[in-house]
C-alpha cells in the first residue's frame, strides 16, 4: 500500500470480537474519514494478526497474548487503542459426562488455539485450580475446529471464545459451558493493532483510522440492533438476535478518544 493512498485493509474473522472492525467498514465510518477500506476475512483472530505481521493487512483487533507474542517475535505491529473490554466472550466448554469438578481436568485432553487469549486463559485456569500442567494433554487446534473435536471425543474440553463456546453447548451432546473468563478472575481487552510502518510513517491515515473506529464504537453502543444486523452480513450467525445478545457482553470504550480527536 502506497503511503498516503488512503487505502486500508482491515483483517477480521467471522467472530463477535471483530464487530468493531467489521462495522467500521460496513457502516462507512472509515470511508467518512476519507479512507478506502476493505475487509479481508480469516478463519480466526490470531490468523488476522499473522496477516498484519506478513504485511497483508493494515489493522486488526485481538486480545493481549497474540499481539504481544507477535511483537516478541519481531512482528512490526503496534497497539493504537482499546476496542473492547469483556470477561464474558472467552470461556471453557467441557464434556459434562467426563468433567464435573476442577480436579477432573487432570488426565484429560484439552483443545485450544495456540498463542490465543484462550491459551492464556487455559494456563491461568490450571494455575488457579492447582492442576499441574503435566497432568493434562493440550491439543492445539484452530478455534473453529474445536466443536467437531469435542463431538468426536478427540478432546474432553476446550478453551475458546464466542461464538464457539455457545454453539458447542447447543450442538454437542453433554457439552457444557464450564466457565467464562470473568468466573476465573480474568478480563480481556481487545486491542486495535496497526502495522508499525503505517502508524509511524503515515500519521494522517493512522489518525483517520482511529477517529473512524471511535465513531464506530460510539454508534455501536447506541445502536446494538442495527449493529447486529450489519455485522451479521459477515458473521453469518444463525440469527441477528444472537449477534445482538453477544454485542452486549462487551464494553466498547473507544479509548484514546480525547488525544485522537485533538
């Protein structure tokens, strides 16, 4: 992308945590800032971060662990604002016939996407409940594959995020939502990430992106019904009502509002 071109590629996944990014494009908030924005869809939010590192996109959004890991590996990405705060979108699902109490996790196989916020939640959970890490078998897999793995009994539990945890409980016999992140003492922030080169060398475009996202967040918080309808064009949830309900488990703060507008 040529510097100052006004072209912005937004990397997203078809999951509710990406609603801010999706709506910034679908509802024209980035276009209102004079930007030509397009969505690029990946199967999960960690994959969207990988796209940013590979220079295939300009902005995305994710929880702290994936973006910190990308940065630690030398990825040229920076956090420019906080898009959401929630302790409800991440959680764990178990085979209720196999796991009835925390100690039952010992000796079981647990699915999780490597390097994700859910991966951090799993590590936190094991420490919180004094379950030795060497007493569980961790099977790394993409979040969209976890429901089928649970149904096949390839795993006894998984740590993931919406919509996968709710859909697992609905679709898989004996599947039970064990806990949400907040139940385990965790709260996640969804960080808006930007290519470092863009943030440092094309300040005008970077500021326009942040302003557009702030306006998106404000609009979403006042218009959850309309936001659900527009977001579901990408999310493809079974119903707009599901999206409407899930949007409300987040706070959409639009952090850095004052400094960005100045």
